[in-house]
């Protein structure tokens, strides 16, 4: 198992795999993924949703292919978006082939549920002919029976099931492979990916499946994906949330920032406050966070509850503010610059933020 030093020295260097015009693995930055919630044949809704995800920072988008109508729709969608498109296929090698022929950049399949081996071979031949990549995904709901019987529904069964599928694709000459082994709980997810990382050099797509609605999904994903990323594991990631897909991208970005893999943002630190706080620093911190959300600049800004401890506690920050009952102090690197009245504190602090950002 990798150690915490993996974060300091970089992620595990896996094989490079191209997904359209995006490279995953090989030391590249972790790529963010999401999935459309509309039926793929509803092309206008899908395209609009993808445009919103592109704007939010999504690198790769996945769509479900339930029937031939969905597979055909891929061509129109591809012509209207900029990011790579992955076709998600279950139970039909014919739909996988149709999706590839209509222009998808990658297919997500589980060879164990796609039919007979002749069907897997047909898909493998099509993948090679069109020079695209494939993601082999197993999760706790798709473990093959032989591994459930031997290992039970856990991390080892997840890994063995995925590796059997990988071996089958390798048998037919496919090598541009990304692997995922998702569980719906944090311990199994972390254990499965750790076991898998020790056994393969393929890039890994990490995530917690069926993670739930927003609050719990973000907590589960932060715990599992944070642990994996800190140990150098993960080349692409999805934060699965039962909500609008764009929330998945925002959450994924924040996880990358929290573990130190994305430093190009304004980090707002703020104390939880206590009885010494005599001003509304909670509301002030929320407004500052909202203001700087869209800026891409490595800065650290503090909103502290009191002038007694605030400047010293936030000494490592580029800029900060701390309050008393009727005034605030603005400081840089722990050194107080000036005192301002509470009435104009927000205006003055935003001006200082802008001076640094637009310098």
C-alpha cells in the first residue's frame, strides 16, 4: 500500500490511456467525470446538461445506452459537445458496437454481463478498429457468482471479478483499459481500490457507487476518495450524488483541493467561532467564500472570529480579517494592516482581495 508520501511525490504513475482528446493516467492530473440523467435519445436535454457540466469543469461525460435509439443519438451529441463521451452498456454487445460506431470515445462495460464470449470478442474487435478505450467496471451489485461464492460480497470479490473481465479483453488484444471497483460503503471501496492498485498498472476510475443524496454522498466520497488520493490511487473520479450532476463536479473539485491536488483556487479558512466572537463572522465568511468561488489563483484568505487570536492563528494566510464588536482588523501574513469600521468591513476586505487577485 502506498503511503502518505505519495501525495508529496505525486500520484502513482499508471499507464496512459486516451479518452478522446483527454489523457488519463501516466501522471496526468485527476480527471473529473459525471453522468447525464436524461435518456440519451433526448438529445437536446442531454446536450444542454453536458454544456453545463463542461462549464463547471467536467472532463469526461458518460451516458446510458439502453436501446438502439440511444446508441444512434451519440453521433448528434458528440457533434455538439467538447468533452469526451463514454457510452455505458449493460447486457448487449450489439448496443456496445452500435455506440462505438456512432462515435463514443470510450465504452463502459462489464464483460460478465454482456453475454457470451463471442460477444465480448466482437466488442473487443470493434474497440480496436475504432481505436477507443474501455472501462471495465465492477460494483457490489455486479460481482460474478463464482467470486461471490468464494469470497463473499466484499473487496476481494470486486477485484477478482474486475480482473477476470480485464483478462478477457486482454485475450482479444484490448489494452487501453480503465478499471473501477466501486462499493456503496467507504471501507469496502478503499480496500478494493487499494488491492487493485497493488495488482495492476492500468489507470483507475475511483468512486463510491450509490452514495446517496447530497450531504451523505459528499461525506462518503470525501472519506473514500480522499483516502485513496492521499495514497496516490486514482486517475479519474466521480462523486455520485442523487441530485443534479453539476453538484458532482463541484464536490469533486473540493475533494481535490482538500487533499492538495488542486492548488489553483482561493482557499477560505475560517474559525468555528466561540464566545469571544462579537461580530457576525459566520455570515461574513459565507459571503467571502461565495465571492471568491470562481477565481483560479492560489491564495489563502482567513475570516476569523476575534482580533485577540485571529491574526496569529491565521499567520500563514495571504490576507485575513478578524472582528471585534464595532470594528475589524485586516491583516496580511499575520501582521495587522489597518483597522476598519464594521459598517464598511466587507467593502474594504473585498477591495483587498481584488488587489491581490488582479495584481
